[in-house]
C-alpha cells in the first residue's frame, strides 16, 4: 500500500516532524517549519550527504556561502533573464496562473446549455453539456485571462537602508553560483587538481507560482549541491571526461538514495529532452521518485559545461581558469552538477519508510527509516514509572547513551503504547527497564542488572547487561545487523 500525502502531513504534525509555518496566524502559503523530530531527520540527511560525498572523498571540498550575493552574479548566471515562468492573470478575481499549466487543473464553468449552472470540469476536458472548452479563469470561471507575461522567480530585496534600484539584490535561487564565483579562491587556497568538486548545503528561495504538495515545492527550501569540475580535454575510459563523470555521478547519487532505504521500484532516471534543457545544460538527467503525488523529480544531475565559469569571468573581468600542467595551457573546466533538494529527500524517506501492518490483530504504523536517518536512535522506557529505582536506572541509561546518540526517556503511557509511539517515528531501538533489572530491595531481592532491547523492525527482544549497552548500540547504530548482535544474548519475551 502506498501512503497518501494527507497521511504524511497528519503524521508530521502529530509527531513533531513538520508544522505549517505561522499556523496560529492562519499559516504562510507553502512555508513549513521543521519540528523537534523533523530537524533531527533533516540534519541527519545533510550530515550523511556531507559525510559520503565530501568528507570521505579526496576529490571534494565544501563551502558555506552567504545567501545574499552581488547582484551581477544573477545577471552573469542568466537568472535575471532566463529564470522566469510565463504568467497569466485573471482580470476579475486577480488570481495568477502559470500559462503553461492553466489547462492542467480542473476548471469552473457556468454552462450556457444548462441555464448557467456552475460545474467543475476535469483538467483538459470539455463541458459534457455544451462541449465548450475553458477560455476564462479556471478558478472563478468569470474573468478573462491576460496575455502571458514573463515573471522572474527570484525574490528581490534591498541591501542597506535605502530602497532604490542601486541597492536591489536577490535571495539566491540556487546554492550553485557561490561555487562558481569562489572557484579561484578554493582552487588557490586548497591547491586542487582536476577533477575536483565543491559542495554546499544551504537555503534557496524561489517565488514559485504554483507551490504546494506539502514540502515538495515551497518558496524557501534547502539544496545539497555539488559542482564537480573536470578537464574537458581529458578522456576517461576512452570517453570525454565530462560525459564519463556525468554518468558516474548519476550512478553514485542513485546508489546513495538506495543505500539509505529508498526502494528500487520507487526510483527511476529521466533524461531531459533537448527542448527542456536549461540554458546552461548539455545534458540533464533527473532522479525521479514515486512520491504520493506520482513520479516527480527528486534531484537533477546536469552537465553545465563551461557556461558558468565563462560567464563569471566575462562579467567580473577575472580569469577563472585552471592551468593544465601536462598540456601547458589554461583551460576552463566543465562542470557536472548533482543537485538535490533536502526537503524532497526528506519527503521521499518519509513516504518510503511508512508502513501500516497488522500485529496480533492490531494496526501498527512503523516508519522503517534507516538507522542513520532515524531522528531518535533509542528510547529508554521504564516498565513501572512508580518504582523509583526503575525510573532512576532508566534515566541514568538515557544520560549515558545520550553522550553519543539522540536518546529519549518516556514514561507517559503503558509499555505497549510507548513501543507503538516509537515505531511511528522510526526509533530503531527501545530499552526497557523492569523489576528484574533492579530487583526489590523491600523483599531483599537484587536485580540482574539487565535490560530488554527491542528491535523496531522484527519486534524481537533480547536481554542485555547494562554495561554492554554502549557497545551493542555502537555496533547496531553504525550499520551492524540486529541478528548478529542478538545472537550473543538471550531472547526476552515480546510484549
Ligand atoms: N542548481 C541547479 C538547480 O537548482 P533545480 O532542478 O532547479 O536545479 C535542484 O533544483 C533540486 O532542488 C530539485 O531537484 C529539487 O529537489 C530541489 N528544488 C527545486 N525547487 C524546489 C522547490 N521550489 N521546493 C523544494 N525543492 C526544490
């Protein structure tokens, strides 16, 4: 069963992943706030991406550039002239639509064949009574639409106290340009050799005309981008270096999403047609994911050629070249750009991880997130919250494990319900402290000093001595198999 967007929106709000921005004021269109669990998940996505694509590779470095850049950056990059959508306005209700999408939505029609009755007609279809097609505003059904006008998607603002043309600047619509304008700084300071890449994760802003579908398309979002510079005069395996590296990055990005749990059948590659390529691109391939709204872009991997470095060299008057020692010549590198949206990745991981199953006649909702993505790694639960020693032991375990991982203590419900709550937010392991752990001093019984670890996916339980916990979780939370760890300890009765 595939999950609906409504289910994800509801789970996200109820369990502290994502809230509507400024909700108490009625919300801000298409803006979302990440809550306590959402921020952990989002940080984990960015951390793993950085670890796997920057930290662990000898050919990669990172930067963190400012969001506001010199306005000429956007002239040189082509965003001022090309980053536009054609728009039409309704003369009556003043709503604005993307001209190329106006027929992709249901339309309101006052049908002359039925004495002007109002109908909502499916996208692209004619009225079944009069046969008429949409000519007026699809929303109010009354107003004429203006001729298409180009609308720039960049957010405009002013630098400094005076709101005049000379102080206009823009919120960056992509993080990429900072890598191009810092190309020479990075090259010189880090003494790099081609091929090498510069990575950055950060906010981007687009005044999208049709945002929506939860966090899929928003006006403020985060990107994780890499600009990978290659020598266009070189060949690898008999192929031009840019084409070889383009295919390598497509494979590596696909493998990355698979590694962290996205199912193969929910991922596919989509080659851009020549007529849809961006103004800078020689070839672009998207990784599409089967979101609850259907197959849509998760990330894009473009071959931007030498377009950006040449443009910035021309507009800044600074040389942005690389000296090829072997050929004794200056070259302008080609760029391969893997560009992923953090929010879309998060939505895909939520959708792919969401499972509803029946366990002993009851519905269980479980978020099967990869352990490294899970917002909470371990929940420590006391079996009886009225037994002081149980509570004290559970809290001490939480404090000890929290030195290394995000660990919570929860005693607000009975144990069965506490397990279900943790399943629903994807916590891979629960630790339960019970009477057997601490004994009963009143009766002169000492405890065995062991606790129960429960595995989210199999729901199996093992009994582990408290001093072993850090080592066991060290193994499990860095990719170790549950079956391997569990084989070393006695099983415990499932609850
Ligand atoms: N530098 C290239 C670039 O920005 P893009 O295809 O426009 O390319 C890259 O954006 C990725 O950024 C997309 O694949 C998507 O994951 C994310 N993205 C773009 N616009 C977005 C929006 N309005 N809301 C959420 N994510 C967005």
